[in-house]
């Protein structure tokens, strides 16, 4: 089958060099090409609002329109906005429906009222939603009132990250990265009780109205490469998460990247972190809303060199096998094969009915 890929991170400035997961799909049953966005997507940390504005929706709408106009058998969208824009246009245009795979379907929070109804309308014909935590399958099935079979958990993937720095053994420190739905108050209390130097790389809005202890450094505005450096130089990477019923997922990007770098990771057991860390084997999980549980885990890893090394090595092996581009490409190929088989079955069934109708003489 021929598939169009509509991804917001592929635009007119980089489409010539664009590669996503298509090089990692096994075999040659499927062919791919990108339909670019008309202008670059604004970086998440530079956005003033977490809500997609009218201007952005118009750009998504345009990219969706061009995607549907291509001579392709199906579409793969990345991020929920494009899936919604494609789904709505297929409804409005009343053309033959093409199969749609919605990858990285993460809406953050499931809105109610008009937004929920619009989501239910625009997404009702999506063939497969690929989500990155198991809990999202049930959350989105209930929210969209769609069969849970349309939702599939595939781990979030990250490309290989070059190891360029060694752990700082002269002045060791705890590293924490990321902003979304972080439990910084309990994290700060834990490292303050342990009196451990800490570096936190997060957006300034995530720390508003939170008192930062003197032993915690908070470098703002640093690059992605600087974050990798901090993760590699830190003794431990901690991902403190705040459990909330209306949050679909959080922390997976930081966890996966840290594991791919072979870092010992501690994360709160919530928001899907348990889908990535096997407690005691590839990292440590701590109880939600408990600074004591977090402090115990940090203290254990801080002073146990052998345990840190074992967990870090196991984390890298596990991440290379399950969270790599190669692993995600294999999962994408499997899903595309399944959808393609369903399309072929429907076509064959249609031909059978046509043949049967031809055997019946008109009265």
C-alpha cells in the first residue's frame, strides 16, 4: 500500500531530508511519502498557550487537505490535531474513506462539552490510534465512545543518543528533566532532606509559586543537548510525577531518553511510567505523593554504585530492544499490515457481493 505521512515536524523547509519511522518498517509491502506543513511548528517551550490556536488549526487543516488529495491508499498522521483535521475533512467531503492511522495520539487532557463532541465526530472513522501508555487505551475509548480494539499501546521511541560525557564523580549531583505534571514539591523535599546537590532543567512556568531549595540549580532556556549532558553527568535521573485522573500520560520522553543513555532512573509510579520501568530491574518506581518513598529510592541509588551500574546497563539494553526507532518501525509495519489485510478483505467481500448480484436476473 502507498501511505502518506502527515507529521507537524515535517515542513516545507525540511521535507527534502525528512525521515520518520518509514526506513525502519520491515519488508517492501508499503511505500511512504511526506506531505509537509506550510511552516515550521513552534517549539513546545516557546509557546505561550498549551491550547492549539485558530492559526495553528488552519495550518493543520491545510496539511490535512493536501494529504487527502494525494494518490495514496492510506494516511498516517502524527499528533491528534492532524488526525482530527483529516477525519473531519473526510466527513465533509463525503469521498471514499481511506484508512487512517493516528500515531502518537496524546491529547494531554480529555476535555468535556463541545470539545469532546467535536473530537468524537472528527475521530470516529480513525482506523487505529497508537498511544504510548496502556492506560490511554481505556481513557480514550471511554472519552471518544469508540471500541477499545481501535487503540493500541506502542512504547514511545527515541533515536540512539550519543554518549559524550561521563558521570561527574568529583561533584556528583541528582538530575531531573522536564516540566509536564511534575511533582516538584515532593522532589524538592526529598533532596533537601538528603542534602544532595541537584540540577533541575524545566520551564520557568513549571516552578511558579514553588520555593526552590538553595541546593537545587535551575538553568532555564538550555538546549536539548545540554539536557543530554546533564543526564549523562548526573549520578541519578529522577522523574517526579504528579498523579492526576485527568492526565493521560506524562514523563515518557524523559524516561525513554534517560534509559537509552544507560542512566539509572527513578520515576513516580503513575501516568504510565510503569509501562517503561520494570521496578528493580530497569529502574526504580516510587509511590505517588510521597517524598519519603522518593527519598528512600534516591538515597539507595546514591550510595550503591553496583546497583546504579546494574540498573543503568539493564535500562539501556531494555530501551534498545523496546524503545528504539527499529522497534517502533517494526510495530508500525505490523499495524500497517493488519490494516492493509482488512482493506483487502473488504475489497474481496465487495467483489463477492457484486458477483452474486450479477447472477440475479431482474424481474
